[in-house]
C-alpha cells in the first residue's frame, strides 16, 4: 500500500466520509464525533477545507490542506514542549473540516462558540471555552465566520484569507491574518506587469470575494500605470463544461498574451484542465499567491500550457522536524505518546529503517512551506499573546494585577510584536494586517525527474519605498515556451519616435494607431500621446523626432537663379558703359552731338546705376542693405526718367523753335536741362530722405509665409512713402511717355522721340505687371520680381534709345554725317 493510501486511510478513520455524492458535503452525522481534538488549559480551534467539491460534484480529499491541519498540531505540540513559552500552560486544539462551504463553516463556527464547559469528577468546570479560532482558508468563508464571531467577541486569525475587504475594522473588528492583504498583492502584480512592458492583459478570478476583489484592485492599480485589461473572466464555483469551454475560448482568442489569475487552486484547476485538454499554449500566466506554489496545478502534464508561470508567493520557511512528524509514525525518542484525551492516531511505530526522502507526496512535501508558515505564525502569535497575558499576571502591584485579564477567560485580541525563530518580525497594523511581503517565483522544469520547481527570482516588500519595493533578477526567469526573451503583450505596437498615439474609437486607451506627427511637431520618446510643437525658429526633421533650425532662405549670389540675375545685371552695366565709351569715342560726330551728348552721357550713367541697383537686391538682407536697395532704386530711376524727360522736351522744343517768333528754345538750353534733371532728382531724393528718417526699411525674419523655413527679407518700413517713391517714378514715366508720343510725327532723322516712346511703353508695361507679380510672388521670388522689373525696364531704355545709334556709329558710319541728318524723306 502506498504512503498516500495509508495517510488517506488514517484520515478516513478520523473523518468518516459518506459515500453518497448527493450529501452536499454532509460528511459527518455528528460534528463533535468527527473532530480531531486534544484538551488543554486553552483550546485553539482550527478550520481547514480538507474535503472540497470538484467539477464532478464528488468530494475530493486535499492532501495539501490536510498537511496544514497536521502542521497546526505539530506547532501546538512544539509550543507545549517549550519550557520558556507558556510554562505550565498546555494548549489544546479542535480541528474542523469545513469542506470549503460557507454553510458548513458557519455551522462549525456556531459549534465552536457554543462548546459546553465540561465538568471534572469533582463537579467543577475544568475545560475552558475556545477563545480564538485559526482559519478559514478562503476570504468568503472568513467573512461569513467573522460576522458570527463578532457577536461573541472571538478573534479569527486567518492564514490564507487575503481579501482586502477584510481590512475593514468596522465590519470585521476581531479579524486578523498572517497573510498580506490583496491590496499589497494587487499593487505588486500591477508593478510587475508594468515592469515587463505588458500593456494588454487578461484577468481571471474566482466567483468569490477573493477573486472578484482581487481583480478589481488589480484593474484599478494597473489603470493608473497605463495598462489595459483585455477581458475579465469569472470562474463559477461549480462550472459546467460549457462554461469552461467559453472561458478557454476567451483566453485563446484574445490578443492578450498575458493573463493574471486570482483564484484558489480548487477554482483554477478545472480551467487549467480544459486549457490542457484543448492544448492552448502561447499564454504567459501570472499567478496570485493562492495557487502559484500549488502542486495540484504545477504538474508535468500541465507544464506545456503553463510553462514559465510567474507570480507572487507568500514567504516560505524551513521548519525543522515537520517532515518527520508528517511521516505519521511514532518516534518514541523524540515525540511523547499521545495523551488519553488526544484523538491523533499513527499508522505504526517507526522501526528506524524508514527513509523519509524516499516518500514523495503532496502531503509530506515540505520544500514549499508557505501557507504552512502562515499557520506557524498564526499559532505562535496566539501563543505569544497568551504568554504576554501570563507575564502580566505575575507583575507585582495590585493596580497592574487588576488590569490583567484572566488567561482562562480571554477578552478581545491583544496586539503584539515579536521576532520568531526564523528572524522575521511579526506585527500587525491597525487593520490587523501584516506587512505585504512576497517572494516572486517562476515555474521551471528541474533536473530531478522533470518536476516543476518554484525558482525564486525576486521579492516584493511594501514597507520599502516605491522605487525599491520590486526587486527582480530577470536573468533567472524562464518565460513560457522556455525562452529567456520577455513575451510581448500589447494591444497595439509601441509608437516609435516621430509618431503619436491616437486611440481607436470605442476601444481602451491601450488600443491605438500610430500617426506621424504633423510638420513642425515632433515626438522624441516612444508612445507619446501628443506631438510637441517646435519653437518658432525650428522645424521638424524628416523623421519627426527632432527639431532642427529652420532653413534660412533669401535670394543669394550663390544659387543658380541669383547668379543668373547677377550676370544679367553685370551685362547691363557693361552694355551701358560700352555705349558710353562709344559715344565718348565719337562725341564729335554729328549723330552724338545731334542727340544732346550731355544728356545722353547722364542717361547712360543713370542706367548704369539702375543695373548696379539690381545687384543690391541680391544677398542677405541687413540693416544697411535694405535702405540701400530702396533708395538706390528710387534715385537711379528718378535720374534716368528725368534725363529721358529732358531729352524728350529738347526734341519737342527744337522743332517748335523753328517757327517764326518762337523764343521758347532759350528755356531749354544745357543749363536749364541740367537744372531740370537736378530738380526732378532732388524731389525724389527728398522723399527718400524722409523715408529713411521716419520709417526706413529694415530686415525681418518672415516665419508666417512658410512654416518650414524662414525668409529673410526687407520690410518696407513706411508703405506710404514706398508708394510715393513708386508713384513719383510712375508720374515721370507717364509724363515722358505722353510727350514722346506727341513728338512721334517729327522727321525721322531727328525723331528720337519715337525711340523714347517705345522705351517708355516697355517701361510702363514692365512696372504695371510688376505690381500683381510682386504681391503674388512668395518668399525670395518677390525679390526676384523686383530685380526682373529693374533689369527689364533698364534694358528697355538702353536698347531702344542707344542700340540704334551705336549700330549706326559702328556699322553705318556713312549715316553719321550732317548731310544725312539734315536730309528729309
């Protein structure tokens, strides 16, 4: 017969179970006749769900919980043998199987508080009532029991009920526990999920206070960290096969690769069985403390689906002597024989030939004593509280003695702090909760027969600062599928730099699309919800992840277009100077003298200045270049048009003077011509001086025309004075055109007026079209339009007036004679 069968046989003898599966866990006809008990001065009650209902509705014997109950006996016996703790006081116990059912737990609690005072042979009451209960394992059971015990002021110390709701001292004033509250675990799980970059997780919980509250706390905690919950599944206490299939379908079909489970092993086992049956893999399981070290779940058969499971486990301890005690044979040299009132039975006496290490079962597996350690802390906490009361009674002084309660008639729970044999400080906060301290364990296959091992990869301590609470050794973690690479569980891939997150309509915030930042804005970190605008003088680069200085743009000499305009302007200067050289070389010839050589030279100088003026519009605008451009333009064209106006008047008046009695010609002699040119130019000069004094042109950085670049340009300063300059030039040109048009019918050989007419026609056409082109041209092309207008009008005058004369002088010298000039058609 195997060891497991022997232990089950022993327990069946102690707890006779009905074979009728419809008995709804009514395992005992008489509750008192089925209790494992031992009398003592103070009796502690223990409540354990040793039997539980499975999916097949048949009662299951839980060897792990049975070990817990036997451990409580071991700890009490250990205290009774300790001469320094509770000397001369014997602790007794009464252990109950609650079957994990609320109704039976309540019945048990009522039975405990209603225990009669048994009488001795002398007729005196000798057995005290039970002052405290250790249990129950489940949060829902503990809530129900605690409400009953509140009426009797009996404390309940739970070793496995972690629901945060039990911290409410208004509802549960006499509840204490040695397992941390789920508030700590939910926070720890949330930080673990965030640490590994999982933003899309599923949650599964049992249909009880532990599961539902745990999921709610976890969901609230991860939401603050930017993590979304893909689904929320509740496992019924007695699920049907269809319900299990629906749960597994939700897990399998979800895009969330990570799922967090709050459930005890009895509740999660049916789901795991269905997961394994359907061969669902590729999911990373994150377990709560209730099942992360459960040998019922971490089997070799389940490992393919659950490999790499990680979770928080309550602290463990190596408890010496426990395994030998659980071996259930009487060691006469180490353990006393049971008293006559003790109902603990051993299968046999030890022969000395047994090898404990040869016996392997869930029952005697002491490698992961975590819940057992909580029971150890619960029992020893009660013992230390009783010991403090005992010491209080020994204090000298009547006042102190009156304040000490009777150890045989305990009042409500007494808080205390002490350090146990393992060096851990045991104390409770105002809610009756211990410090939230957990081990982080990872399921890995060991070399020993391929059994699942719980490898400690870190710890969590809520008493530390937030930055130090979570300590991990990631190099030791083996994830699902045996990989060292952290699994990815996101609804949407991380948005790289240069993109922003746009939440999909009707979906959680973790489900989003990555949209490229608009021009002029950047995102220099991943998963940025909004793009940042670049400063005014900066612009986004091509990848939208960096603001770079905006491109500075102006019409420069180095670019092709600017270079072409400069060449044309220089060519104009050369042409004007060439014409002047030709006229100077042939200044004594009839053609040059007949065309008023002085005004011609002055006109050529003004045209040269006009071409040079065009060059000032090229290059970077500056505080001196901007005023120079406008004033040079206004003065040079005013001088040019003044010369043309004088030439036109001279031609016109020359033929008027041939009439008898007409003395008008004396007002258009060279001195008067020079004076006229001077006065017309000075008037424009006065306007320019006023412009420079009041509101001169200045350089500006145009950032409003283009968003991606800065246009360096010259602001007009005073728009009104600029219009005056242009208007004055326009008036001169119009007046000159009218006079030349009137003189167009004079004899051809003397008729310079028609060439002036053509030149003014070109001039006016250029500057009339300049206005709309100037207004509509963007950026540096505005300057190009101005240069083009200057060059076109200047070339028009130069070619129309001087090109024919230079042609005759060079190529047709025979016409450069007085005889030809005096001849008429």
